């Protein structure tokens, strides 16, 4: 939004890269249009961002304008897992299990700094960003992000859904296989590198003056 | 609730923890035909075949647990035989981080801990830090802090009211209460810049003084809130479903409530007229004219009435505070804690050094410790600070009222139906950020 | 249903409490309970001091339960409200660790802090006051979870905030690094790979076992005395 | 001629079956199953399940179900009676909605007897306390 030029929000236009048949592109366009405008969110609300998510869902910043007012608290009917709030290590297996039990196609919005990168909780108890556990589609910055910021994140996700080639390319919906020993999606070295403290958080571990 | 031998009167208390905290299991002995007999039960006792029991998780990800609380219920049909709460799913090491931060740097942590009452927490922490430093704050700051704490109490009760009504099937109060809460968000934002995580207080003062037009915005809110409260009152208080689902649930008698350490609306609903603002007053609360709402039976319905009345009393306090709001500085002019004015800091040399030194090293309190209790919407919220003279506290202990209130849920929930456990859990007004710290 | 009024036991004329002003750092008049405690328990009560207007009494840790029981039941004290149970560990490790109990007397409107020092070398063991105050149940479990201080006579001493098979030790100890002892990936892999029964307490497992609902592999792991890890 | 009278009902049943077939068929055709072991397990708020839900429940649930069926069928009998009420309580023939003969209480009486029998059943059940839940 700030530095990079805003991506062109393609509401109607749809230019598939390869020359698929006219039918599949029209059908894909119809399927994507249907999915984008009726994403059922699963609010995985843990902390302060959940209150801001409730404010977004309430009547002033109404989420119903995006077809998302129907909250689904069971992963079986959910399309989007919105992780609103910090995720401690005790909660990591829960969010991993819920993500795995969601049917494809599924997306993840990581709402807030704590979900996206561990935020200000750089200590022994908090997962440093849920992208080390589950693949994330949209990161919404802020602590907590304003409802407009969350809605902007949701609109970015809708753009992504509109541009997916949902019928012709089935590989993008394959379930990611877990490495059985460590149960990770990404290799351990990458997790350590992702969770490294950055900025002035590097020397925050001095307890004395 | 006598448990039948089928429920295996094994030693339910587990002394089975190793010296450094790992789990040691109590071995189960199984007779040849597979019936598991406890160790000390005389052999040959015939287990009576009661109806099967079911263990279900009302777990961390559940719409009715107000956050990531997990209740494991042992159900006999629909009646709850045993309710075992599991918490810790939002434990983020607040108290550990407190020992690595300076005193002014802890303020952003206080509003992320009980995120419904963020302004109230900031001020409650500032009060205990100011007593640790031995600072008296200015009159204008005192009255401003009373207004902020009472407003914070109102919006915390509004979220409780909205979510409890949803738990019992009434969706519209949620939209009304969040509409009111949005107006207060606007007030917070114009005053401090943030809607939810305000970080408004500083040791010895506030982050900023009121912007112009803020008082009129507050007066408009004080006119519109009673209308919403009356509308919700008309809808819920004498509503057959609401009364039927809340009266007689989770009853706590006065002596039990005191022994369980309950506080706030939970304690007052059981008939104990203990309010920190009246008994251990701070910020000149004793000079305001208001009274405490005290219930009689201590059930879910009384807690609802006490909280509704508390919101009306908070409006009374804010109106009196608005009349007496004095002018004058908002920060105490004590160079140990308050930064010099920006204009002086950039022009005079020693102000710049003072500014730099204070920001880099942080204020240093004298050696000592103090505990200041304040009345948060959940109960008696206290900060116990221990300092060894350095700029980072040795111990930052948060006295979590909802944590102690929640510890009584197994006593309140057992014997009721499954849907009543949801109502009882909602009536405790839990915020998992504060419970799990 | 009579309403319990705090401050009811005070003599009739006492004025309502006011916001304290100009509190001295040290000194100030001590809580009358201190003399009563000395009269009742003699040398069990160590020194006392008044810090920022709050009275703090040092006692011998082993006798905490009798002191608290007397404070609650004696008609002249009536400390019926337990505010908090916590512990403090100082930065220089030769200072002993301190156990802190905050008590409040609603009828007499008094606040008392009881402290006990636990030498670090010895086994950190303190008698539990759960039989006296039900509120102490979870508070003591949290002090055990964070500091490793065991409470003798506690009905269900388990970890409350961290999961039972947490292997990194006790977080609030000063020798525990802020970001934990293991690497991030190790912490994550331990959290993700815990066996299903590590998420249940012994109580629930024994209930499920009584109704033959434990899956075979979990029963095998449980049957032996190995830890839940399997 | 006989079939002609039933045409609307048959069309309705046909449409309903067609609709159901389309919905299920289309989704079966378009859907690709991607089962994983965790996805097939039961969902219980994100925690691995202990024990299963196939339990022996107490008999009061079955009792309430039976009572519901009895009184539900009673209301089902009301509907055909309601449509034929005019012909039942008219001695002569009914010509385009008007009763040529004298009206009689046969229709009403017949239903009152039916309701009275079931009312006896209801009071028995009520007094025995089967409706009392806990």
C-alpha cells in the first residue's frame, strides 16, 4: 500500500495466461466469483485482535458487505481461517489440527503483528508467526489492525481467489504433506531463521539495567 | 454428586509429578476380564452399571468459551457430572517480560493483558508504579483518570453483555452494545490515538491531555448510553427465556464466595458489599456520590443485574467528575519520571541530556515493593511491583481477578445441564489474556 | 439473605477510608495484627516492616498454614479474603527466594503481606494453604508452574499455564533465559508432537479408562509407567 | 382420467427428486476428495477426541421422542380433516363451495372425539411426570 504500487484490483477483467478453452475459463470465472464473494471465515480469535475482529463483524464496519457475516465455528464448513491474536506454543497443535481439518480450497489470514511474527511477545511462550506452522495467504499488520486494515486484507484475499485457476490447475489444492518426525511443513532451519529476533528486539534479553 | 465405582475412585489427585516437573503416571491395574479396578478397592466389589458417561471438550476453539478456555465435561446424558477446566492456552509470559522492560515500557503490556479494560489497566499500573516512586499526581490527572477508568468499565461490561446475550441466543444486544462501544473507540482514538490498545498512562501523568471537543463527545455518549441500556434491559431483564436460563444457576453463597476469593460483580452478586473503590479508595473515589449494586442469591441472573446497575453508577460518577474537572498541568513536574517539554529539550543543553538520560535508562525507583489494588470490571485487579533500585522491576506480579473467579467454575457448573455451563461460564466474564498472562 | 458489609467489625465511629496521601517510604504505623501475631506465635514471627503504608511480616515458611488458619478464624483478626499467593526471586542469586501471601480482612478493612524466605539450596517446599482458602488452589498451582515451588498437601498439584510435559523447566526463575532454553524449532516440534493423552490430565484419562474408551495405543502407553511421551 | 387428478402431486415429487439429484450429482462430479488421516478424525474444538459418541443414553431421551411422535401424528391427521371439513359437516352435496343440505356437527364431533382420546393420553403422561425433564 505504501511503497509498492497498488496491485490493480481486477473485479471483472480476467486474462488467463494460457489459451484454455473458452468454457473452462468462463466456468473458472464463475466459480471464483462465487467463492470470492461468499468466503465463510473461521474466526480463530485468541486475544485482542479477536475484539477488533468482532468490531469489524459488528454493524459499523459490517463484514456482511463482503459476504462473510456467516461465521463458521467448525472447520468442516470454513473457507478462511482468520487467526486473530497471538498463538502460544500450547495452542500450536490446536491451530495446526484445525487447519488440517478444513476442506480444500482453504485460505489463511494472519491478523495482527502477533499472529504474523510473534509481535512484541519475543519470549519462551509464543510461536513467532503462524507461518511457521501453517501456510498463510494474507498478513494483516497492526496491533490490533484497524477494521479497515482487516477489510483491506480480506479484499486482497478476494483478489487472490478471483485470479486462481480453480478448475484447470488442481495441483494448487493438494494437501501439503507433513515431515512425520518433526511434524513441520517447512524445514527446521527455516523456522529458526524465520523466528530470529530482528530490529531492536535483538538485545532485549538483558534483565539487569 | 456421589461418583459410582464405575467412575473408578482411583487417586484423582495426581501426586505423580517428577522432581523437575515431568509427568509420572499412576499405574492402573486391570483384572483379567478387563475391568479396571482401583488399587485400594477391595476385590470382588461389583461395579454398578450406571448409564455410560461421555467426556467432551468444550475446547480452546469454541464460540461460547469467550477466548481459548477449555472445559472437559464428564456428562451423564445431559447433566454435567464433573467439569475440569484447562487454561494456559493463551499463556504469553507477561510476567517474565516485565522483568526485562523499564517501568514506562511495561505500560503497553498492561493493555494487552486484559484487552477489554485496557485504559483501566494502564491507570491501575500507573497508580502502583507511582506509589513505588512515591509520586503524588496532579488534581486534573486524578479526575481524568477517574473518567477513563469508569468509561473503561462501561465498555468492558458492554462487551460482556453483548457476548453473553449471544451465548443465550439473543443476537441483537451484541450489535447495540458494539455500536455504543464504537463511540467510545472514537473518544479513545481522539485522546490517545489507539482504539483498543491505548497505553494512555505514564508514571506521573497521562500520555496526552484531552483534545478540544472531547468533553462534548463524552456528553453525547452519556446521553445515548442510557437509552441502549434501557432498551437491552427491556429486552432481557423480564424475558421468559433469559430468566428461565439464568435464575438459580451457579449459585455461590456469601461465605463460599469469600473463601473462593471471588471479587467484583461475582462477589457482590453473592451479597458481599466489597468494592475496592469504597473499601481501599484511590483517586479520591470516596468523594464521589454513588452506591454499590449488591445481589442476594449469587446466581447468574444476579450477576447480570449487578453489572447492568454498575454501568449506570459509572455514568453517575463520570457526570460528577465532568463537573469538577479542574484545569492545570496533567503531568507532575518531577524530573525523575517526566520528560522535559519538547521545546526545552531541543533548545536547552541540560534538558536534552535529561531527556536522553531518562529515555535511555528509564526512571529508577527507590528499593522497595508495593501492591495497589483497583476495581477492574472483573474484580480486584492489583499490581505487585518489587524493585531493587534498577530501572527494571525484579518482579511484576499481576493479580488476575478473572483467574481466581474462574477457579470456582467446577464448583458452580457441576450438577447443571450442559447448556447451563455455557451460561455460567459467560457470567464469570473471563478474559483469557488476563487469566493466562 | 443478609448482606455482608466490609468494615462491619470496626467500632461504630470509625470514619470511612480515604485515599492515602503522602505515604512514607518506610515507617508509618504498623498493622495491629502484627502484635497479635507475635503474642500468639512468638518466635515463629520474624521481623516486620511497613513499606509504602503496607505492613509486611516475615514468618517461618513451615508454619504458614497454622498462622493463616489462626488469622482467618480468630474473631479479632478475621482475615477471610486471600488476595494473592506469589513468589519473588531476586537477581543476585545468594538472596533467598521469597514466598509472598497477600491477605485482606473484610470485616476490619486491613491488608497484610506475609513473607517467607526459602533458601535456594534446600528443596523448595512450602505447606499449602488450600485447606484454609479454596482460592489458593489455582494460585499455588501457578506458583509451582512458574517457580517450581512444591506445595505439600495441595489437592491437585499440576502445571496450570504450561502443558504437563513441558520440559524446559520453570520460566520465572532468573536462570531461565527469556526466549527459552531450546531453539524455536525444537520448542515447536515438542509442542506439535505431544501424544494425544498429553493433552488430558490423569483424572480424565482414568474416567475414560473406566468406560473402556481409551484407544489401544494410548492404553499401552499409559499402562506402563513411562511418561506420556511414549 | 384417474391419473390426471394426481398430476400436480407427481410433478412436485419429480421436481423434488430431480433437484436433489442435481445438487448431489453436481458436487460429486466436481468435487475432488483429498482425505488425510487428521481430516478424517472427529473435530472436538481442536483437541484429539477421547472416547466416542456412541454411548448408551438414559431412557428419558427415548421416552420424549415417543411422546413427540404420538402428538405429532395427531396434528398430521388434522390436515386432511381440515380439507374435507365442508363435505363432512354438510348432509347434502357441496356444489362449488356451497352446502346444499343442512349443516351438521358430524365433522366437528368426529374430530373432538379423536382429540378427547388423545387428551386422556396427554393427562396420563403429564400426571405420571414423563414431561418433567430432570
